[in-house]
C-alpha cells in the first residue's frame, strides 16, 4: 500500500515556517549536571503550566480522592482486586490492583493503557474471549500480571479519554472517538487531556504509595501507545516515578516531513515552542528511562524514532547519567516486548 503523498511545496513552506520557532529548543549552555538541573527545574515548571496541570491543581488540590476496593481474587502468586478512585468530583477511574503474596513492602508498578476500552483489563490479565487471550499472550499485554509475578504491587488503571472514562462523541463531530471528544471539551475549558491523565496517575500514586505494603520510593511506570505517552509525561512532571518504560509511543512530535506522529488527544497547544518530545523525556533524567519501539510499527518510522532517541541521549549525557537511558527495538509491531523491558527494569531496581 502506498504511503501518503508528499505535501505540496506551498504547504511544506508553510509548515516549515510554522514549526521553525520551536524546533531544537533545549538546555542551551547546560554543559554540566548542575546547570542541566537548573534548566530542568525551569522547564518542568513551564511544562506543568503549558499542559495546564497547574489549572487542575488550582481547582482540585486538597479535595478528597475516595477509593473503593472489591474483594480479592486469589491467582496463586498474587491476588487481583477491582477498584475505583474518584480523582475529581464525578470522575471515577476504575483500576485493577494486583498484590503479590507476602508482607512486602513491594515496589509499585503503574501501567496506564492506550486506545482500547478494555486496555486495563488486558493489562491485568482479564480477557473476554479466546481471541483477546491470544493477543494478550502474543503481544505481552498483561504487563500488570508480569509486574505482580516479579514482586511488584501493580496498579492497572483506565486512562481518561478512553471508555469508560471519557466524554462520548454524541454527535459524531470528532470521528466517533471519545478521546478526541474529551480533548475538545478540555481545550475549551482551558485544560488538556494529557493534564487530566497525569493528574489521575498522580492521585493513584498518592493512594498506592501510602499503602502499608507499598515501597513508595521505588515506583515504575510503563504503558504502550497512548499509555506510553502518559508514562512519559507523568514521569517528566512527577519525580516519584523512578523508572519509566514507554512502549511504542516514542517519536518526535512532528517529523522532518511535517507529519504529526501522535493522536490528537495527546496534543498540548504550543508545545513545539517549548521544545520537542525528547525535551519532555529529558525531564526524567537522571532517573531510569527505557524507550521501546517496534521496528515494524506502522505509526513511527525508525529514522524519526532514532532522531528522538538521539535527542534524549544528548540530554542524559548532559545530566551525567548516560547509562540510565536505553532504547531498544523489538522485532515486530505496535505492542509490548517484555524481553526488552524487564531486564532494564530489574537492573534499575537494584540501583534504587
């Protein structure tokens, strides 16, 4: 199948002019870990304001976030419970809690999903039929189960903007996609969908790290596709995430040809004047970051992925922690690659 036709010369000139002011922004002059940290602190604060997480904090800070938990289901080496957390009034986010047997304390694994209404179920090993089970196994999508089997207290939440935590596109103005509907409602109210997702992950971390069986200082976050985007932004904005593993989501915001790489619901207005996606990831340094992509993923060209990876590598070098960043390609498509993720995570945990 043929790919999209190149933009016309006039469209290319327009896009080049549109994007030029923001391409390549970063820690100019930050040649040592101390000056890098100064850039990082300022950049993190400005990114928090750009995504409008500051507005959500102003509106909701200090409000209770009640949690309901169902009874435990014994699955051998761990138990699984269904839960809900009210991250703001009238917004109830379902999640699964997988707890290893024993007293703990257990490190925490937070696993947001991407564009699938049943994503958190599959992450927790809950499937509806044999075809879903086959996909879960073949694509390593039961990441919360993998975490619990390795001794993590795992939380597999629904991601805001995807069913059942979305604003439905009732009049089909947004292509019938709840994630786009959610974004538009956010934008006209001065929020972004990404800020809402980060906020939800932070409230789950508040709750989970306070559990007596949790080791709040050893938190890992990982997700695929849209879940990888939430992982990157949350780890960038919240330093409680010590190890981040975004999967099949890592690429520049815009390609050299002018193509946008990510779904509309990940849009942060004006972000390209702040920096590129590798600058977001650079806010995670010197904490551990492993980026995984599928070499045959149709959404991201390897040469564009490599460009973003090079940008992150430069930032980790400036932070004085080049060995804490890794990038790996899996021989396949848009999925998890547990044989690439877990060795990195296990090595990182030994350093915490």
